[in-house]
C-alpha cells in the first residue's frame, strides 16, 4: 500500500447515506452525503451513489488509485454479502449489495453491519489500535455491537454474531421493533432513554422541565441538557439506562473477556453522565476474575465521520489480510 491509494467507505442509514474516500491512515480525502430514499430500491441507491462517488473523484488527484469498497449497512451479512430485511428500507427480504456495486466497479467489495464496521474502524483508526480483544457498542436510535476476538471480527456461523442489542433484559418488558420483548436496545439507546424518562414521569411526582414536553417532543439531547441542569427525572433516566447497560456489559465480558469496551454514537456523547455510572454498575456486576481489568471508554473515532471510516476500515482490513 502507498500514499496514492484510497478506498471508498459507505455508510447506509435509514435516512441518509454517507460516502467518503479514505486512505490507509484514516485520512478522509473527500466526503459527501445523499438521501437514502426509504421507498426507493437498492438498485436506485447504488446508481445514485455511483454518481456521487464520481463527483468526489473529481476533487482528488488523478493519480489516486481506488483499491476497494467497504459498506456498512443495517442487517448486513458479511458472509452472504447481503442486506436482509433492513429496517426503514423498502428493499425486501434480501439484496446482494456486492453484486449491485460490481455492475459499476471492478474492485473488491465487502459489506457488514454498521456496528461491525465501527469495531473495525476502532481497531484500525481509533482507540483500539494494538488491541486484539474488545467490544464496540453503538448507541443511536438502537443499540448495535461489534466484537473483536483474537484480532478478528466475530461473525459466528451465519454472519450475525454479536447482536447484544437483542439480548433480553426483561422477557415481559418493552416491545422491540424486532418482534421480541425486553431487548436491551429498548432500554439502552436514544429511543430507550426517552421511553425511560417518560415512564419515570408517570411513576414520580417531582417537578421536571421534561413535563412541559409531549412524548413525541422528547429527545435524548433534551434529556441530556436537562440532566446537566440537575433535573431529577433526567438524571434518574440516565442512571437507569447506565444500570441496565452496565449489567449487560458485565455479561458480555463473561462471554468474551475483552480488554476494553468502547461506546460510540449519539448517546455516547453524553460522556461521563453515562460512562461513569455504567462503569460503576458494570464493575459491580462483573464476575470477580474480571473486576478492575476491563476498560470502558468512549470511541476514538470522530462522531461526524466514524461510520464512513469504519466502512473504509472493513475493506482496508480485507486488502491487508490478503
């Protein structure tokens, strides 16, 4: 590899899709965003991305060689190269994204889910450089997770390993979009935090600035700002979220024995408001052999471009391995 080489990193979200050209050191050479178009087909999105990548290519030196394409997408299966029943996208049961991109590019193409991409990005460009065993938790509308063990991403037998967001906190708990009840992401996510704050306001009588808002107006950012101001309901919502997250992270440690766990995504920007109590609860629930040994840290990836860097890291990882 040399400095005149880059890859294309693509992060497909339900609302927007981000794309960037990334060199092997993690420098973002060019970037852009397009609307995903939730009612459009995958074929249409790939065609529009091809146009966007062409526009980006015009902004970089002519001698820059593109080596491959890495894609992070919801419900993506690394082995089958497919996106299967993606939430918020009208793509049907299964779409082979790799085949669609190869209609336009004679390049290596790899796809995985966005949390796995984030884990590879953390390992190559973030705070996990040099680590061989760690977990990345992505905290957005839902909760995703990527697990690295012995220096490699854990995919499992069918490519879907590491879905900590759909482990059960309470079998008769909150309904989850996946069809189950009590999944971790219904409690620990931006959406889960809002549900917790709303439940606390129904249970408790104390004043709160959150009571002036309807449920549809509540956001994790508003709850964070209220907590910073000392609002009791908001602080209790963060504490309840941290307690559940700490408990489930302690379980994850027992399964995989990581050196560190990294939190990435919108909710992780709450910083010590979430990190400190989560760390305390995790230590409390850890099997004694692990206590004091596992770091809980914020991601080292930039919030605004971390997803694209993660997708780029996926294909860089493949190219380097080969």
